C-alpha cells in the first residue's frame, strides 16, 4: 500500500511539472506551434474589409488602395522571434510587389496587456527602427484576426481583387525556412503573387504557418 501511495504521489508531481513546463515554455524560446484554434477564411472565399489604425495615427482600409490588384496581408508583431526573423523579408516583399499592385498590409493582432512589447508605441518605434515601407496596423479589440483565421505571427493571407471583392488566394507561411533566408528552397508568397500577376492559378494555396501564438487576454 505504501508503494502504491508513493507511485501515485510521484505521478501527480510529474503532472504538475509537465504543466509548469508547458505554461512557461513559450516565454523561453519560440515554438513551432501549428494547431489551429480559430476558424477563418478558406482559399476562394471573400475577405471582409477592415478599418484599423496605422502607426501614423490614420485609419487604413483595403478600399483605400484604389489601384491595387490585391494584397499581401501579414499578421505579425514586435516581440515574436519568428516575426523578427521575417521582418527584412517582409520589407523586400513590399518593395518588390507594391509597385506591381500587391502591397503588404501588416497587422499586429496581439493584446498589449498580455505582451507589452506589442503595444502601439512599441509598434511605432519598431517600424521606425526597421524602416517599414508598409502600413503597420493594430487590431484593437482583436476583431480582425479571428475573421481571417490567423493563429500565428507571422501568418500570411494573399488576397486578389475580383469583381469588387477581395478573394483569398493563399494562406500560410512566407517561405520554408524562417531561420535563414539563404536556406530557403520554397518561396510560397513570392510564387503565389507571381502566379497571380501572370493570370495563373496558385499551385501551393495553403501551407502551415510557423510562429508564435497570437496573444489573447484570458
């Protein structure tokens, strides 16, 4: 009986340790979390427009971009190690495709009360520091990211204008190597936009977004 009680106590202690580790894991290192907990748009569906505050204080909507052919909407943030790794590549995407009709629209979906590094003032400072060439919008009230179904930072949604609607053409990651741009072998976003510019169908319409979970106040 004593041995059984000892085993039960050890088992309970082990569960407690696992729980503690799980709760604190995200604080110590980036996680390749891939489980989707938010239902959003599927490829082929029309995405609703939004009106969100930019880092310059102005409100921005997709409808403001009259000559755009579509958009590279990226949910991203300041603090996430994955997002930081992709910042230069996001700037390059905007520089390459904005003039061709597909500007980058970046949206920070995180609650600053949960992650203070993702506050509005911090967004302004980060954008200035990195030289962002695109709108960096704040999803106040966290109403937009659930509509899209974003679960990570970064998480990409490529939209194409069709008959007055913004149709989702691609959902997922920017490429297949967040850590080192030199080791990328599959350029998901570039390939998708290039196909759309040629009037072709996107071959890879969905990939798994790799990044930090969106921070939501519980």
